[in-house]
C-alpha cells in the first residue's frame, strides 16, 4: 500500500543553489512525490533511466534500445488493455505540492500523491535533463521508475504481473520511495484481478533482497532462473533453416 498523503506547507521545502556551471536544487524538510503512468512525452526520460540502470549493473554494452524502439514497445498504436502490455510508472519529485489528481485520467490511472519527511537534504543535480513534461508544473523532476507487464501461467486462471525492474536515480535512494513505487504496482495488481507480482530477486544484493522480503515477496528456493539467449538461441534459428531446406 502507498503511504498516506501528508499535508504540509511548501515554504520550508526548498533552497536553490545556482552557479555558472550548474543549476542544482537542494530540497530540505519535505519532498512531494507523484506516481503516474508514463506517456509518450516521457520517452527521453525513460530512455535515460533505462540507460542508467544498465550503467548501475555494468551492462551498458548490452543497451541497444533507442527512443524509437522504446516508443514501439511502450506506446504502440494498437496497445493491449491497460497494464497487460509493457507498462512504466514514473515517480516524480518536487519541492512544492502537486495538484490533486482528478478522479480519472486519460491514461486510466489516477496518480498517487505522497509527502516524505527528509532526514537529510536531497540535491537535484540534473534539473533540465529530468524536468517533468507531464503538465505545467515547472519544478517537478523524474526520480525513478517501475517497469512491469502481464504474464501468464497454466497453473493460474488469471494473469499476474512480471516486475521487470525498479530504479531510482542516486539522489533519491534510501528515502523510502522504493516502497511507494513497488507498493503502487502491487496495489494495481490486487485491485485489477491479477494474481501475483513476481520477478527475479538478486541474491547477491542483500539490500534489494531484504527490501522485497520486507514487502512480502516469497522466495522459492526450489526454482532456478533459466535463460536461453545469444548463440544458444540462434542455433534454433539455424536448425529451422536447415530443416526447411531439407524438406524442399
């Protein structure tokens, strides 16, 4: 469940530190957040965030996506029903409150508003790069994302969610926002008839492992993650070609 909305005044929230080399914003006291469904106007930010998670895992050599390929993946002209296709939730932050969302939105998901009390200052060091394009609020910035999509199993009569990744830019880690974002995805699943939220848990990352355990995720030790990819996958394409030739 997402934390409850807390009321506070914006006057104590922000100080600004500007120089000729950068235009950073330092947020103190409270930070306001909004979780919303990504749209095609967020493509450049999604592309950058997906690249950053590759940097975090030292996988930049595997990053082949372009904004065009992501547009085809996430915002197809003939989309699947809401949350059945690849879906991205963005978490935005601001030193000032967000406007209350309407009961419904064009995207079919009502943004979730929350306020966090800060124990230490938070510096937004990429003001222009990650400024939100969602509305006319000029002091909202993209802090992180959750990426998920529907999956299916013959053991269940309904689909679940495959939770592909959760990522926050460095400035917004250790603030409790991961609970908000994962909790929002879980709430969507529970309220829309999906039977599970599942994904890969990295056992080597104790903080991540403990996070998901604390969120109620059950780890199944009797199953191991398997992956057929690269040359081993392409062997099947070669075999298919040979079989086709042999049958002529």
